[in-house]
């Protein structure tokens, strides 16, 4: 999660993380908003093989 995600960020993530991971943009001034929490919750459930709570 970051307020700016570019090619260098994606390359760094690929080098340092072996598992799947979403690149999720966070609002610079407001932080993680409700829609962002839902997106991450759904991603985590998918990775875990279950449904989002």
C-alpha cells in the first residue's frame, strides 16, 4: 500500500516477496479508506482460499 505505485515499487516488491501481493494505492491525505479495506479483505480471503467476512 502506498500513495504512489510505479514500476520501481513493483520491481522491489517482486524481488522481496515470494508470495502474491496487491499493489494498492492509498489516498495521500486521507490514508486507507473503506473501499481500500474491502479490497484488501477480499484479496486476503482469495489468497487464503475462503470468502471475505
